[in-house]
C-alpha cells in the first residue's frame, strides 16, 4: 500500500536552496511542495493559508528568523510540523528552535534519503534529531539533574530516539499509551528537559543513547 502524499512548505532566504529542495521533493511521488517562503513572517502566513504537513525551516533569514516563526506557529496551534534544516550545527539558534516547538533539526548536507525519512517522521509528529546536532544542543543547556532513569524509562527513550510514536511504544512494550506518557513525563523531569527532542539530545550527551 502506497504511503500518503506529504505536503511541504519550504522556507529559506536563498532561492537556489529553495529550488534545489523543490526539485528534490518533486522527483518523488511521495511529496508535494505547496509553496515557498523567504522569511519567517512569510512562512507563518503561508503555513496558516496552505496547511502543509511539514514546514522545512531555515533559521537565519533577513526579515524574520526561523525561531520566531516556529514560536508563532506553536502559539497559533497550527497542525503543521516544523523540521529545521540549516547549514551549521554550531548555530546558536539550535536549542531555541527546539524549545520553540520544532519537531526536529537536520543539517543541509544530510543525504536525500535521510531528509526524506526525516520529513516522513516529522509529518507523523516523531522527533528527528541527529547525534551531531544533539551534542550541540546540550552544550547550550543548563546542567540537567542527575537522577538515574529506570530500565523501563530507558526502553521508552530508546524507542523515542528511533522516532517511535507513543502508540507504537505502547504496543512494543505491552503497556497503555497513558503509561507511556507517564514515563515520558518522568524522563523529562529527570533529564531537565521539556520535550522529546531535548530528551534525545541530553540522552546522547550522557551516553544513555549510543
């Protein structure tokens, strides 16, 4: 059975980058690019109008940055997922982007197949975060608490890092979705984070995840 077509909005201030991404996704029957934006303000307006599944968001743009746009999309409660796609893993906006509500964070040099997989995962609301980016993220975080995760919490976190949804985690571990959410709440508290992406980042830094 064919996967459903995932709709996209491409946000980048460089026309060449937008053209390259549009061409890449147009070559696959799995994706449809609904539009392009060159800054954060335009991204918010087009996301509200076009309702894409995923917004590919650059961070550093004249006329309105990505972090502000992500925060505004989150504030408005729009269903579109934001996948940050930027050039440098040293970008100081990395952590703020995740905290603002981005579903994931990739670098522009990611292979095409990795990007496609990340977009599919983001469309399903699953966290997408490479280990290299994770290490950059935690370098900007305050030192988290040192409470040890339980064996079950580690199992949940490993599955989260693989992009597994709460429903899928519940099925794999033979527990309810409510129990999964409870484990996640405890994991966030112990790692000193607010969401799945940050939890994965800290777990990579601490060696909880290889």
